């Protein structure tokens, strides 16, 4: 029941209640109909016994009117005999013979005594109680339908609100909640609309800050890098060059993070050769290709080549930095891309290293943005990132065709 939507739950609930009402009404009418037959039969018996006890079947018309009976004329009596009604009760007594029969929707009482015949029609055959029950049932049903429509209309804004929330979750930051009611649903919609405005302001501030920061940092880094070239060669110069290069790398990584975490960002999917993607990753690293062992089957992948090359670049960079021999191995097939490096197993679970600016105490370079970028790229491409340690090697694997559970 927890996973059933509100509208479906209301439909089921009202269907069950309606079924229950119809069933109870059917049983009630059936029981009431039987009871009416018994009551009417007993009433007819009493009337018949009263008339049979009178001399010569003497009939008082005023008395018959009080009993809601009508005396059948001789001509009508002949027709009734020819029609052959259905006898529902028959008895004989010292006073005479009694028959109660039905013809069409009418009931008749036939009395015979000393050769005399008396026929009476019951004028109360059309029972008012049944009509009252049907009228009351119609009113209840009408009220029931009105209640159903009222409740359904009351919760219908939830469907619209749900669609708008899904649009927002899918990256539509310009969604506008227009629910204007003052009930609980309206208040929830207004609160969510306020939250959207707040989140939109935060994102705009973040993007503006990131762009301005990266722009402002680029200028002094470029000037510093040019100034270093005027310094005489030596250890200090090499340290400064590495520092400025690392700062430049960080700015590029921050640019990737800012781009990947934008709600409206969509990958540019194309068919690409894995070897070309690996070559692009190596060119981004500016490393000696001798440090890498590459084993591929020349696969063609349907992916965003630029994003995937950045992910592989970061995995290779981490593998070489923290390996014991400063080397890495790349193994690919149609289902996965593995980056292997020799070293001890990671101290923490993979999730620990997927957070931005996370690093172990032994690290003395980097700010831990590499795996965070890889995680975001994997999510954008519907890949999954795995880690395990085997035979002295740390293995990071991008599963390309794994079904997410």
C-alpha cells in the first residue's frame, strides 16, 4: 500500500465502499421483499378469516376501503378466472375456502362459502416502502458520487505539482509553481516555489563565483609563469614551475566540476574508438607514454569522447601518482575500462575518495578532485565506477554496460 499513489488509493477505497453499499442494498431489498410478502399474506389471511366469519359473506364497502381492498365486479371476475393467476396460498376451514393469488402485479383474495364467491383486489400491492428505499438509495449514491468528485478535484493539484517537481529534478530551473489555493497543497506548492527561487539564486551565485574566480586566478598564474622564465635555472625554478602548473590544473579541474554539476548539462554522445579516447587522455596529461601499458581490442563506444577522455585522464593521473613504480596499465573491452597500478589497498571505502577535496594523510599533492570528477562523468554517461585490490594492484574499473539496480 505504501507504493500506491493517492489517486489510485482513493479509487480503490471508493470502489470497495460502493461495492459494499450495493451488496448491502441488494441483501436488504431481498430480505425486505420476503418480509413484505409474509406481512401481506398474514394481512390477507386476517381479512379473509374476518369476512368468512360473517354471514353470507357480507361486505361493508367502507370497511374494505379502510383495509385498502376493492370488490371485484362479476364481469371482471369472469375475466380473472379465464386469466388463471398464480395461487400463492390456499386453505379450507369450517367457515369456507380461501385462495390468495397473483395476476401480473396485483394480488387477489378469493373467498367461497355456501356456494357464494367473493373476489377482492389488494390496492396496496405497489408497496411505498420499496419506493422509499430506492429514493433513499439514489440520494445516497448521488451524495457518494459528489463526495468522490469533490475529493478527487481536491487532490488533483498534487499531480500537477508532482509533474513540476519532476521537471525541476530533470534540470528545468525555470519552472514556476502556479498553485494559488490556501489549503495545505497550496502552502506546500508555495514553499516549493520559494525553495526553487532560493536554489536558483544559489546556483547562479555559485556559477558567477566560479567563473569570476577562475578568470581572476588565470591572470596572476599566467603572469607568474612568464616571470619564472626570467629566473635562472635551478631547483627553485622547477618547484615554482610545478606549483604554477598545478594551480593551472586545479583551475581546469574546477571548470570541469562546474560544467558537470550544471543541471542542464547533457553529454554529446557519438561513436568513438577507445584508442582515440585513450590517446586524448594521455595528451591531456602530458606524460611519457612509456609509463603506460595499454591493452585494448580497438572497441567502438557510443559515448561522449571528450568526457570519457577526461575521466580516463584523471584515473591514469591518480594511478601513476600513487603507484609504487609510477606506472599504470589500461585494459579495455566492450563492457569496461580498467586502470591498474601497483600499490597497497586503499585505507577507506571508495565512497570516501569520491567526495571533493578528500585525500589521505600520506598524500602531499593534489586536492582530491580527480575521482570526484570521474564520479560525475560516470553518472552523466550512465556508467558505474568500481574499485578493488587484487594481486598487489589497485584497480579502478568503469563499467560501461552494467544495469543499475
